[in-house]
C-alpha cells in the first residue's frame, strides 16, 4: 500500500516520533510511505517531502490542497494518515477530491468552537492515543463514536546492552519541549528542584528543546544540565533513576525500568505504580485531562521522588511487562494497517474477487443433486470475459509473492479462481480451458477421499471421482496451485477439538508429500468454521484460509477467513459479470441485511397478531 503521513510542526514533537515509528514498521512490511511536514528531525526510511502546513492563510491552504492532490496522483497514494489539525484540514479536501480515505491520529485535546464542530476534519476514521481523547472527541467535538478507537502510542522498544549504574547523586531527568505548556511544566519543576539542598542530593537535567528560552537561563547557571534534543533518548532514560514526563516519554521510562513521575499538560499524575497505571494511561500520563495546567506542589513532588526511588525491581519489571504488552509496535501497527485496508476497501467498494467453483461438466447425467457444477461451455464464456476485460488471474501462491499489501497495484485487475474438492473433471474439462486462456487456479484437495463420499453418504448423490496424483502433478507443473481441504470433508463445527486439529493440521504434511510441493492455503469444508478451526490453520502454518459466505469483505481483515463468491449452475454470463466486478460482496451483504431486517419485522408482526 502507498501511504502518505502528514504532520504540521516547527520542531520535533511526539506526533513526529509516532509517525516515523509506524512508518518504518509499515515500510518493513512492504508498504511505501511518504511524509509531508514543515520539518522532520527524526531519522526515518520514509521519503520526506517538505510542505509548510503552519502557513495557514486561505491562499496557502489552497496551495496545500493542490500540492497534496498532485502528490496523491503522482505517487498513487491509497490512504492519507494525518497527525495534526493543520495538516488534516488540507488533507481532508485533497482526499475527497482524489476519492481516497483519510485517517487521523488525535494526539491531544482540540479547541472547541463552532467551526470545529461544523468542519471536523478528522477524516473517515480517527485514532485516539488515550481514552480521554476519545471521550473529548465524542462529547465535545461531536465526532461519531463508531468512527474512533483508542490505540496507544507505539514504542519500538529494544533492550539496551547496558547495565544500570548506581549513581552517587540520583539522576532526575525531565524530558520534553521547552516551549508551550510542556515548557511551563518543565520550568515549574526546575524551580522546585533548583534549590541548593536538593541539588546536593540529585543530579537534575532537562532533555529536549532546540533553543534555551530566556527564563531558563538563570536555572542553567545552577548545577542543572540542559542536554537539548538527542536522537537516541532511550539511553538517557535508561541511565536515569527517575524520569519526569508524559506521553511517549512515560512509556519509554517504564519500558526501561526507570521510575516515573508523570506530569502532563493538564494533570499531575505523580509517582506511577500499578494502582494508578490505568488512570494514567487514560490521560496519556497527564497530557489529556480537564485541567488547563497542573500547579505542581513542592511537598507532593518531593514525596513522589522519595516513593519513586524506593520502587522495587520486581515492581519495575511488572510495570515494564504491562506497558510492553500495551505498546508493542507490531501489535499496534497490525491494528493501524488493518484499519488502512478496511478504509480503502470500503471507500473504493472494491476487493479482489475470489471465485469458488466445484465441478465442470458436459453431460446432464453428471449434474448430481447438490448443484455444485457448471457446464463446460459456460465456464469457457466466464474465462473469455476475464480475458476480454484484461483480468490478471492469480493463485494464492501468486498473491503471497506479490504481497497482499500490494494487491491494489495500479493498472492491475486481479482475480482468484478456486475449485473445491479436486474432482477428476477439473483435470478433464476445466484444465484444458484454463490452458486455452493461459489462466491458473487454486484447487483444494482431500487428504484421504478418492470420491465425493461425504455427499454420497449424506444420501442420494452420484459418485464422482477425484483426481489422481499423476493428474495433480501435471496441473501443478503448469502452474495450478493445490491447497488442503481436510482428509474427508467433515463439518468442522460438529467435531471435537482433537478431531479438528487432525483434519486441519495433520492433513498438511501427507498432502505435501503426495504432491511434492508446500501447501500454503486451506479451505474449510462447506465454509464452516469456528474459532478453534481458525486457530488450527494458523498452527498448521497455512498463509491463507478460505471460507464461503462468512468473513469480511476486506480480504486482509482476516487472512484465515477469506470470503468467496460461489458459482452455481444458474450463474449465466450476466450474473458472472456482476460477481467479478469487485463490489459484489458489498451489494450481497447489504441485500442480506435488508432482507434479514424485513424477515425480523415480519416475524415480530406475526407474533404481535
């Protein structure tokens, strides 16, 4: 996916660290990321493009919109992620013109005024970095609650190969900017700690800020160290005995097992332990609250310093483990990336069609009773249409190579054709037609069955043979992918957990040995699955698992419950055209919801009568 991050800032902020952290992880996963901002200080693998969002005149904003629209088109940007209101305002207009989604991360409280309520500029979806921001967005701004979720600041934590030093003077590090509200907080703390009796016990230092404001000069003349901006703040935090800060700084401190006194722009949270951690997380460690500015009391601060220095190593380890789980970079980017694709698919109303066939026949006596067939001549018409419309037919192994993140490549119309059960007619009739059009497919095989015994045993069905190993290998040599479909086609929700594991996990190795190739795709018989079945597909090592009518319309929402579009005997060419457009599942689900609502109303009306 091609992603554009947008920031507005004149100096390094927590939003910049946030954006570059997730950008680098997204790039690592195969995405392309660009960043537009007034400035950019933090090193990143993303391509930086300068754009002065902080120049906010109407004329400048029009220029920003034009610039962004052009950039979106040139780089084939598929989603924009804005991290400030100045940038999100222009991005919202540009995204609307380009027809792509905008997602925002809201890092702090927003000014509440009439124009903000009218023009919210928070995009199609917003991420709040703490619970208090979400409440503020919903209650004060009027943003829809179903369009916002809480995802904490991600931290790319790496254990340092260093040992904690025992310092003669305990090191207290205040971390944050020297400007704005954070500068006020830092100044008030330093005024307290600059007293001679305290400086004799503690080494006090301030980390952050570009230039030293005039009011801080007198404090520098004392034995207080002003370090300024450092590229790797983790080491400075690690060598501290106490860190005073909020937001990302607080997370970094706890992850490095450094005692924390949380003070943000709106609230003094104080010494952090397990008892007040949840409350502190809700306010982003004091940055987001109801107060405008916390007045810091000397006696409370000194008492918190005493408590912080007494915190045991076991308690520090417990806090670290909690925060690591909450801020794990991989888990957080998983959530964000999933939301990107969900927003894009829903905005475009498009997803790669995954088509499901079973049997291909040319005689009426082979129809059977379950309607799992299509006539040879109709199948040829389907493929002719795909050829005429320049579809690129791929397998799931192809998708894995392309990368599911790149499935919306510009100029490509991907489609996946699948066949369940591995019938002999797939070789006799479907395979020659596939070769005729130079197309491939993914076929799901039984591990033990040699014919459709599950249907025969159910009663009344004709026996239809499955493919031989020789047939499978010939098709495989051509480029057909083969996946697993259990040993003998049971309804998985009727089995014990042990039986489910046997059918999903244990079938993989013998099938691989049989066909001589790795199997990465699994199809649930009848499209039936449960949570344990899905868990077993992951345990077995499959990359993809396919359902039928269940699962999200967005393929990447859950790679282990991919929705398919079924082809039936009555699927004529007109119907087929509808099913391969990429928006069929959106229409189908909406229709089912509408009909389901109607049925429910009818039932209730009858009950009332």
